[in-house]
C-alpha cells in the first residue's frame, strides 16, 4: 500500500465530516445557496485535511536505485592481496547507472567506513587504517547494513579470505538477508609470503611425577623449498633444548624428550630463534603440561597474616599448602589455578578479586570441578561486597540476611564532592596523587566515578530504606532528597545534575547532611562522604564529632589526594571507617561495600557454641566444640546443606553445596585469634579443617579415559577418548572458558563407541579452560578439565582462505559466490527498497487555506460581475507585467470588492416589521453611447430581494440609517 499512517487512530475523526456537511448548510440569508454549498464543502475538505494530517500519512514508493556496500578485508592474513579487490571495485563502478550509489568500508578487528554512499565512489586510495591482527566479518556486514539504509535495492559485496577470528559471519549474513540485503562474496587470496611457522606444540595435558613424555614442536613451511631454522624450547622460561632444523615444505616435527619432576603446570614454549620467517607473530607455540602430585591447596588471604593459623593447621594435617596474599599478587590465572585441588579464600573482599578473578573461580569450580572454601571476617560475605557478584552465585549462602524482621531501619546520606578538583585525576609522573594544580587533561573524571558509585550504592539498599544524595562544592544541594529508595530512573535523573565546578566546602555539606538525617526516624543513620580532600577548613573534624554526638555515623571515602590525614581523623571522630581510595576504579566497590556494611549489622560478636545440624566428614564425629567469639550473618540457600549453625537465630556457620561440577563451602566465622582463639588451640583444629577442605576435592578421573583440547584454524577441538566403549545411552557436554571469561557450552558429538568430540569457536590468543562431562541418564560416567593455549591469533596461521566459510556466508546472505564485477549493480533478484515522504505538511497547508476561503464565502456575496472583474484584472496584470499604472489596476479591483461588500450590507435585515415600499417610477431609457466615447462606469445595482419577501423601509439599526441617507440624497437630487 503506497500510503501509510503513523497514528491511524486519528482517522476515526473523519466521522466528523458528515456532521460538518449537515451543519454547514444552515446559512445566514446573506449569500446564495450555491455559494453556501461551496463554502460548506470547503469546510469539510479543511476538516478532513486536518484529520488526515494528524494521522501522519506517508507516501511510500519503491526505489529503482541500487546501493552497494563494498566491504574489504584489510586484515594481516590478506595483506597486499586486497589490491585485487580495488581492481574489482573499479571495474564494477564503471558499469553503474548514474543513479546507483556505492559505499566502501575496510575491516579487520574492527570495521571502519572509508566513505558513505555516493555516486561514482572513489576506490583508488583507501586510506582508512584498521587493526589487522584479527578479522571480524560479522561486524563488517552489520556496518554495511547500517550504511545502506532501506530506500533502494541493496547489496553488500564482501571481499575476504573467509578466515574470521571473531564474530559469527554466517549469522550476520542471515540477518542482512532477512532485512532485504543480498550478500555477495568475492574470494581474496591470502597475501602472506612463503613462511616457516610454529603450527602446533603437542604435549600431554596431564602426566604423573617421574613420567617421561615428549614435547613436539610442529613446524610448517609454506614455501616450495626447504628452509633452515633454529628451534629453541623452554620450560617455564628456562631453555631445555636448542636445535638447527631444516624444514621441508609442509610439516616438520621436532620432538623433545622430557621427564615430569615437580608437580604443577609446566609451560613449554617452542620458538624459532632465527631462519626463514616472514611473519614474526607465528614464530612461537606454547603448551601446558600438568604434572600430577598429591592434592594441593592454595590459601589466598585478604590481609597479611589472615591465613596463618589455617595454613599451619592444613600443613600439620599433611595437606600440601601454598599461600598467596591479595596485597602481593592477584589470583593466579586458570591454567595455574588448576594446579590446586581447592582454593581457600580467607577474609577476601570481592573488590580484591575483581571481575576477572571471580570469573576464574567460576571456571575453576563450576566447570573444572575443583573446590572452593570461603572463610569469614570483616571483609567477607556481606561485609566484603559479595552481594550480587559471581562469587556469591558460587557460594551456598546469600551475603544478605533475608529475614526482614532482623533488619533495622536505615537512613543513608551519600555526600559527594562535585567541586572543580573532581573533574579529572591529579597525577604525578610517578603515578601517585598530586595536587589541585596538577589536573591532567584527559585524566579520570572523578565525577563520573561518583555517578557510578552512587547508582550502585542506592541499588544495594532495600526498598524500605531511606537514602539521599547531597552534592556539594561551595554550596550544598540535595540532588536526591532523603526518601525511600526510588526507582533507577529517578536516581539517574538526579545524578545527571552532577557537574564538577567551584571550590570545596566540606563543613557546610556535612552540617546540611546531619540536619537532614536528624529529621529521619531510623535506627541506623549513616553518612558516606566521598571527596578528594582539597579543603583546609579546621572545623572538619569537629563537625564529624558532632555527627557522632547526634547518633549519626560518618565514613569517608577518599581519592588518595588532598588532606588524607584529616579525612582519616574525620572518620574516626564520626565512628566510621576511612578508605584511602588510591585506586579510583575500585571506589564504586568501596562505596557499595560501605553502604552495605553500615546498613546491615552483619557482624555478631559474643560467645557462641556451634550446633551440629548436618552430617558430613567435618561433623561426623563432632560431639562438642569450643565457643566462637563472632561471625558474619548470612542466609543459607534453599538447596544448600548447613552442617553447623550458630547464634540465637541459628545462622549458618558451615554450609556446603555442589556448584556445577565442583563443591563450595562457606565458613562464616574467621580463622584467626579474634573470633576463633579457642578453636586455634583446640586439638581437633587441624583435623577439622583438613576434612572441610578435602570434601571439596575434585572426583578422580577415569584412568581409562583421556581429555584432549587443541587449538586449530577452525577453533578449539575438544576430544574425549576411552580405552573401551562408552554405554550406548551416554551423552557428553563441554564447557570452554575463553581468555576474556566468556563461557561456551556445547554438546559433544559421538564419533564412535569410544570417542566424543566437538569444535568450539575460539580464535583469540590466550589460555582456554576446557571441561568435559560424559553422563548416562543423569549420572556422571566421566568428568575432567584441562586447558588449551592458542599461541597467536588464527590470523597468522598457515593456509589459504577458508572456502567453506565463504560459501556458507554467501548462502546465508542469499547472494552469489565470486560474481562478475559487471553484475555488482544489477538490480535483478534484489528486494525493492522503499522510500517514504511525509504528507502531513501539505494537508495542514490545505486545511489552513480552506479556512479563509470558507469564511469569505459565508460573509461576502459574489455576483457574476465580480468574476468578470477578477478575470479582467488578471488580464490587465498580465499585460502590464513589464510596466504600467498598477495603481489603476488596484483601484479597479478594489472597487469591485467594495461594491460586493456594499451589496452584502444592504441585504442585511433586522427583526423589526417592515412596510411594503411604494413602487418606483419607471426609469428613463438610456441613450446609446456615441461611437469612440468611453462607456460610463457601471453603477452597482441592488440585488433582488430574497425569494418570498419584498424589500421595505428599515426602521432601525444600520439598515434604517442607510435608508434615511439614501432618501436624503434622493430629495436633494429632486
């Protein structure tokens, strides 16, 4: 349908048109009936035009122009071969119709537009630069779709070798086809010169201590003649082998015998030190070999010394234990973490782990089947910001106390600095904080960090809590007045008002916040102050003390700048906590944690005797335990098993559950002398903790089944081989965790009775975590985990283009593979485009024009002579367009209009009765005009009276005065 409406509901108002026609026929008796009918129809047309304009009509028409997006692969695997694409495009553009248009984009890791749609696009010098270390065909296709629009017939022509390293090109091509864009594919040959590269490093994923094995470096020579290279092999960075190798065309294997000595993962690297190599990126290959020893545990502590007692207890129980502090190093990557059967987190806040650390733990437990134990303290569970994190999802407890009866009323005031010094980071060359005069252009905008922190902090509160946001510089303003926790939209609207400017007045802001909280009825009233501390008011500590005296606590989050010592003293005086905030990016986590800490009295201190509530290895023979002096309150998850409870509310103390393939345990007290002093000296302390940790160890893998994960051009190959046959009902799944933390779960396909296999997309460089699981009717037959390493991006792998991928892209896009340039702008087979034009402005103009016409026709009576005069005026106007007396023309036209108005006035009547007039005397015959003399100007005649009435004298009003004036003129003439 060529016409469509944006809001067709307005069309119902067209029902008013018949009403307008019916009412419009009621005249005033001034104009003729025919003239009234015309006015009525004009009014109806105006109303209809106005209604149609409100409905938003559009006129759609199919476009005949062909728009083409040329998408050119500029990745390193294509190299100079893209010049062939330039020649192809030049030849295609020469055949285009003058109405056809073309756009050009280049792509590698990202896609960028060379120029948008235009007639006769230039392809001579393609100056756009992209990152060629990867190829994302899907992103290029979506850019092409956006450039083409929808008005005309559309085609995307893809020039590539098909070696995509990221994205789903087939799915993207299908999306374009569904949108009416045809995708053609022109194969481009690889532009790489002859090269010798390390194609693969083969080594067993897992060996036992003392076992001999080979590390095999697989070289590939893409040339036609042998090439001499030097191969160097290292183990954990130490050189273990060097050899001169003559690499024949094709594959050459270099085996290096090794013996597994110490347990743990050994990283082997095979490198070409010298020789015939044209692509340095692919001169190295890596593999990891896990040397199995006795089960080993990693104790990762949040504060130095927090894990001392626990590590000693595990060592005393003959559990090999390594220790690592969050203050010294980040959690190891997955391939290193898999050296351990279990990880124990001792009072570690979520912010110390970071998103990457929590994703690693998730793969370690849920996918690889290893164990996790968390131990409480001031920085764990709800106190450590676990709420809503990946870590909380792994654990058998919620970080919050879910019982609303146990939760006090809370009022939080978030007082945030928006002075000019909060605009950007103050950085010295050594990386530490500087002063206000050292604002760095382009530095970290601390106000943006404030917005993120406040938004997250408000969301962390319960709906019944009270919260307000007070922004300050020289003055203080409640951008979010104290109220029950509002919606995200209201919070976002308030935060949009934050703009850094002006000096800093901390004292005034705190006084305003204290005054606001005094009026709020809440059991807990708390202020969180976020500032860079560039203020030297000596009253800052004093006002903090006044807050404490009013029953309001104050915590301070700093940016690591300004008067840090004064800010610390303010927090002490306000009975709160001080956070130096050296790392600006951790400030949102800190503020959220502080809000949760203040809002939830999670720490319970006293003397508590644990109560056995479930039986497992740690509690099987447990009849009595020493008391604990404190714990962090949590809530056990519905499917978790609580083995020990504590406190009057029977809070969980020791809770366990299965998380994916692994086991997770939560201990809500600490492991130090603060709360566990009696336990540390308890004679069963070592035995108890050894039992807790051992319950999380992964199940032993079947010695007759092997899991293998290798990288290749097509992605990551996962293979499970059994010495015998798996049952007929067996099925398998695999989970691959990419270097960026992305998890992909796939079904393993059964290759034969003893083998399952799957190919998982994965072309990026880095370490991949791989887990496999074989089940029968829901029961595990086999599960194991390993890692695979892609040494370099698949962009630099040997080989020509991926012809199969090119064919699949063309088929999914409904296009052609390797078309001729002359057919690039051929409209045959392309879906017609559609362009639309808004019609409402024209309809609105029509409605506007009919209004004065309608009014004029109802107020002025027009005669045939008026039409004659109008035509005469137009003719004179046309004759005198080049000159003449316009004044005369205007006077004649004006005279005609005035005459018509005069006639209308003389026909007006009044409601008083009138007498019949005396018949007028016959008029004298007119004389024939003398030839050549100008005819006299015609005198307007009075129009005939309305039918059924005779004119009579008017007795009052304007009509009576007019008759009297005429009679007087008649007497004078007589």
